[in-house]
């Protein structure tokens, strides 16, 4: 058969394909062969490997950290449990904690790296070492200073379980002769003066004009040696004229009760004396030091004195009046079990520009030597942070 003259394909030999068919077939054969070889190699490699379950490093680290944290937390909890179970504190001790409990009550929480051995070594350490752990009581914020009558200073630990003093003293302003307290540029305090026969005649109308809102009148007292109850000589006249002047009135009784029966007797005396008058401010259990003498209450311990105050105030509350107790910083902290008296309002006596009493109080006697119109001599001036007339 004769081919066309323009057909120029060449043959290598009689068995060869034309070049245009030979090249694609070879290329495809090589690709198939390569894939087959690669598949065989994968099968061989896979069959020789030992299956293993890999765990990411981050997962191992997470488990390790969790186990360490669990062991650490268990040690801490056991240490704290041992400390609490070995404590001999009762509710009566809550107002002041001893140094041996500073690692708990002082706010020094057990650190994450501490264990039972650390706490045991702390408990067995000397008082000097314990103090070094707490730091300087004057600057650690965990202690408050008491200055005794003889001038001796003592630092006592602040009980964090009691309601704390939360006043912002940047709002405290002394506008002579009165102390005032402001929040958001608004005065929210009330000015007062406490009065007894020592002030002689008082012009209550002048006190009102001078900015006084309330007066605390002494209704009576028990003799600190005789034990006899008497009414303040000026009480009847004072309460009548103070009420007529439009002042709010509260009263206080100077107590020297040494038995529960005497405390009840004092409260009943006050209730009887007030029955004909309107009392809008608190009725106060008032205990104070007796200058230059020995009071019959000096022999009372802290719980006995606390029981006297509570008995008096409970009876006053039953009669429908608002009870309160009075004292200076030393008296309040060291003569009373404040933990047992939580819920009763405090009238603080402390002659300072800014009081450092660490616990909650609602009335503050800031001077006993003030000067104000209506009182000829020294005036005992007060600021109250609550309007008791609307309670």
C-alpha cells in the first residue's frame, strides 16, 4: 500500500511504533511503576513499626502540675486543720487574739510552699521570732497601740472578725468649734455635747444656735465607793430645757455595777427617770476611770464587766430605747469582750484629730475641753455619724 507523500513518520524497525505513540506510553508506564514501588515501601515500613501512643508534652506537664498542686493543697489543709483543732480560743477571746495565733488572725495566710512542718516550727518558735514574722507592729497594719494611764504603750493585734472602722477621714473637717463629716460634699454627721452637773447652767437655745443637734445628758450615777445610786442634780432641769430648745436628747448612766442584779437595778432606775420625756438618741452604759481613786468595778475581769454592760443594755432595749456603751480606746479593747458585744453601738472617747480606734463606732467624743456658746466652761463635744432621731 502506498502511503501519502506527506506522511513523514519514521520507524526504527519493523516492530516499532511511530514516535508520536511511543513517548506517552513510556511516560505512563514509568509513573505507574513509581507509584507501585512507593506503595510497597510504605507497606514494608508500616509493618516494621511498633504501634505507640504518643502523649503531647503539654499534656504530661498538665498532669504533673495537677499532681503537685494536689499534694501541696493537701499539706496546707492538713496543717490548718491541725492548727485549728489545737486552738483553745473561745468566743470570749475574740476581741484580742494572742501572738500565738498571728499566723491565722493576723492576715498572714499560709503560703503555697508551706506545709505541716513549717507551721509546727512557727508554733514552737520563741515570741521574738514570731514578732519578726509579723513585722513592726507600728507599721504592719495588723496592730493598734494602746497608751495606758501610766504612759506605758502596748501594741495589741486587731481582731479581723469584728466590724472594722471604715470611715474615710478625708471627709472629716474641723470647722471650729465643731467636727463635721462629709460625703460627696454633703454633711452627713450631727454635732452634739454631753452634759452633767459639772457644766453647771447650760443655755440650750445658744447651743442650738451654735450648731448643736443633740445633747447627751447624765441621768444618774452609782457611787464608785458607796455603791449608792443617785440622780444627776441638774438632770430634770436640763432635759426639760433641752427639749424645749428643739434639741434631740439622749442620756447616759455612770455605772459601777459589780453584780447582774446591780446592773438591772441601774437600768430600771434610768427607765423610771425617762418615762415622762421623749428620748430620741441612745441610752448609754457609761464606764470610765475614776481619777485618783479606786473604783469598786476595778476587781471585775473582762467577762464580768462585759456581762454588766450587756445586762444593762438588754433591759434598756426591752423598754423601747436604743442602747449603747461608752469608753475610751483602752477601756473598750481591754475591759470588754467586744466579740460578745457585737451588735451594740459604740460611743468612743478619744481626744485626737483623727481617732485610731480600729473597730466600728457611731459616736465620737473628740474633746472634753472644747469651747462653745451656751456653756461657760469646758464643753465635751461629740460627732455622731447616725441620725438616731429617725431610727
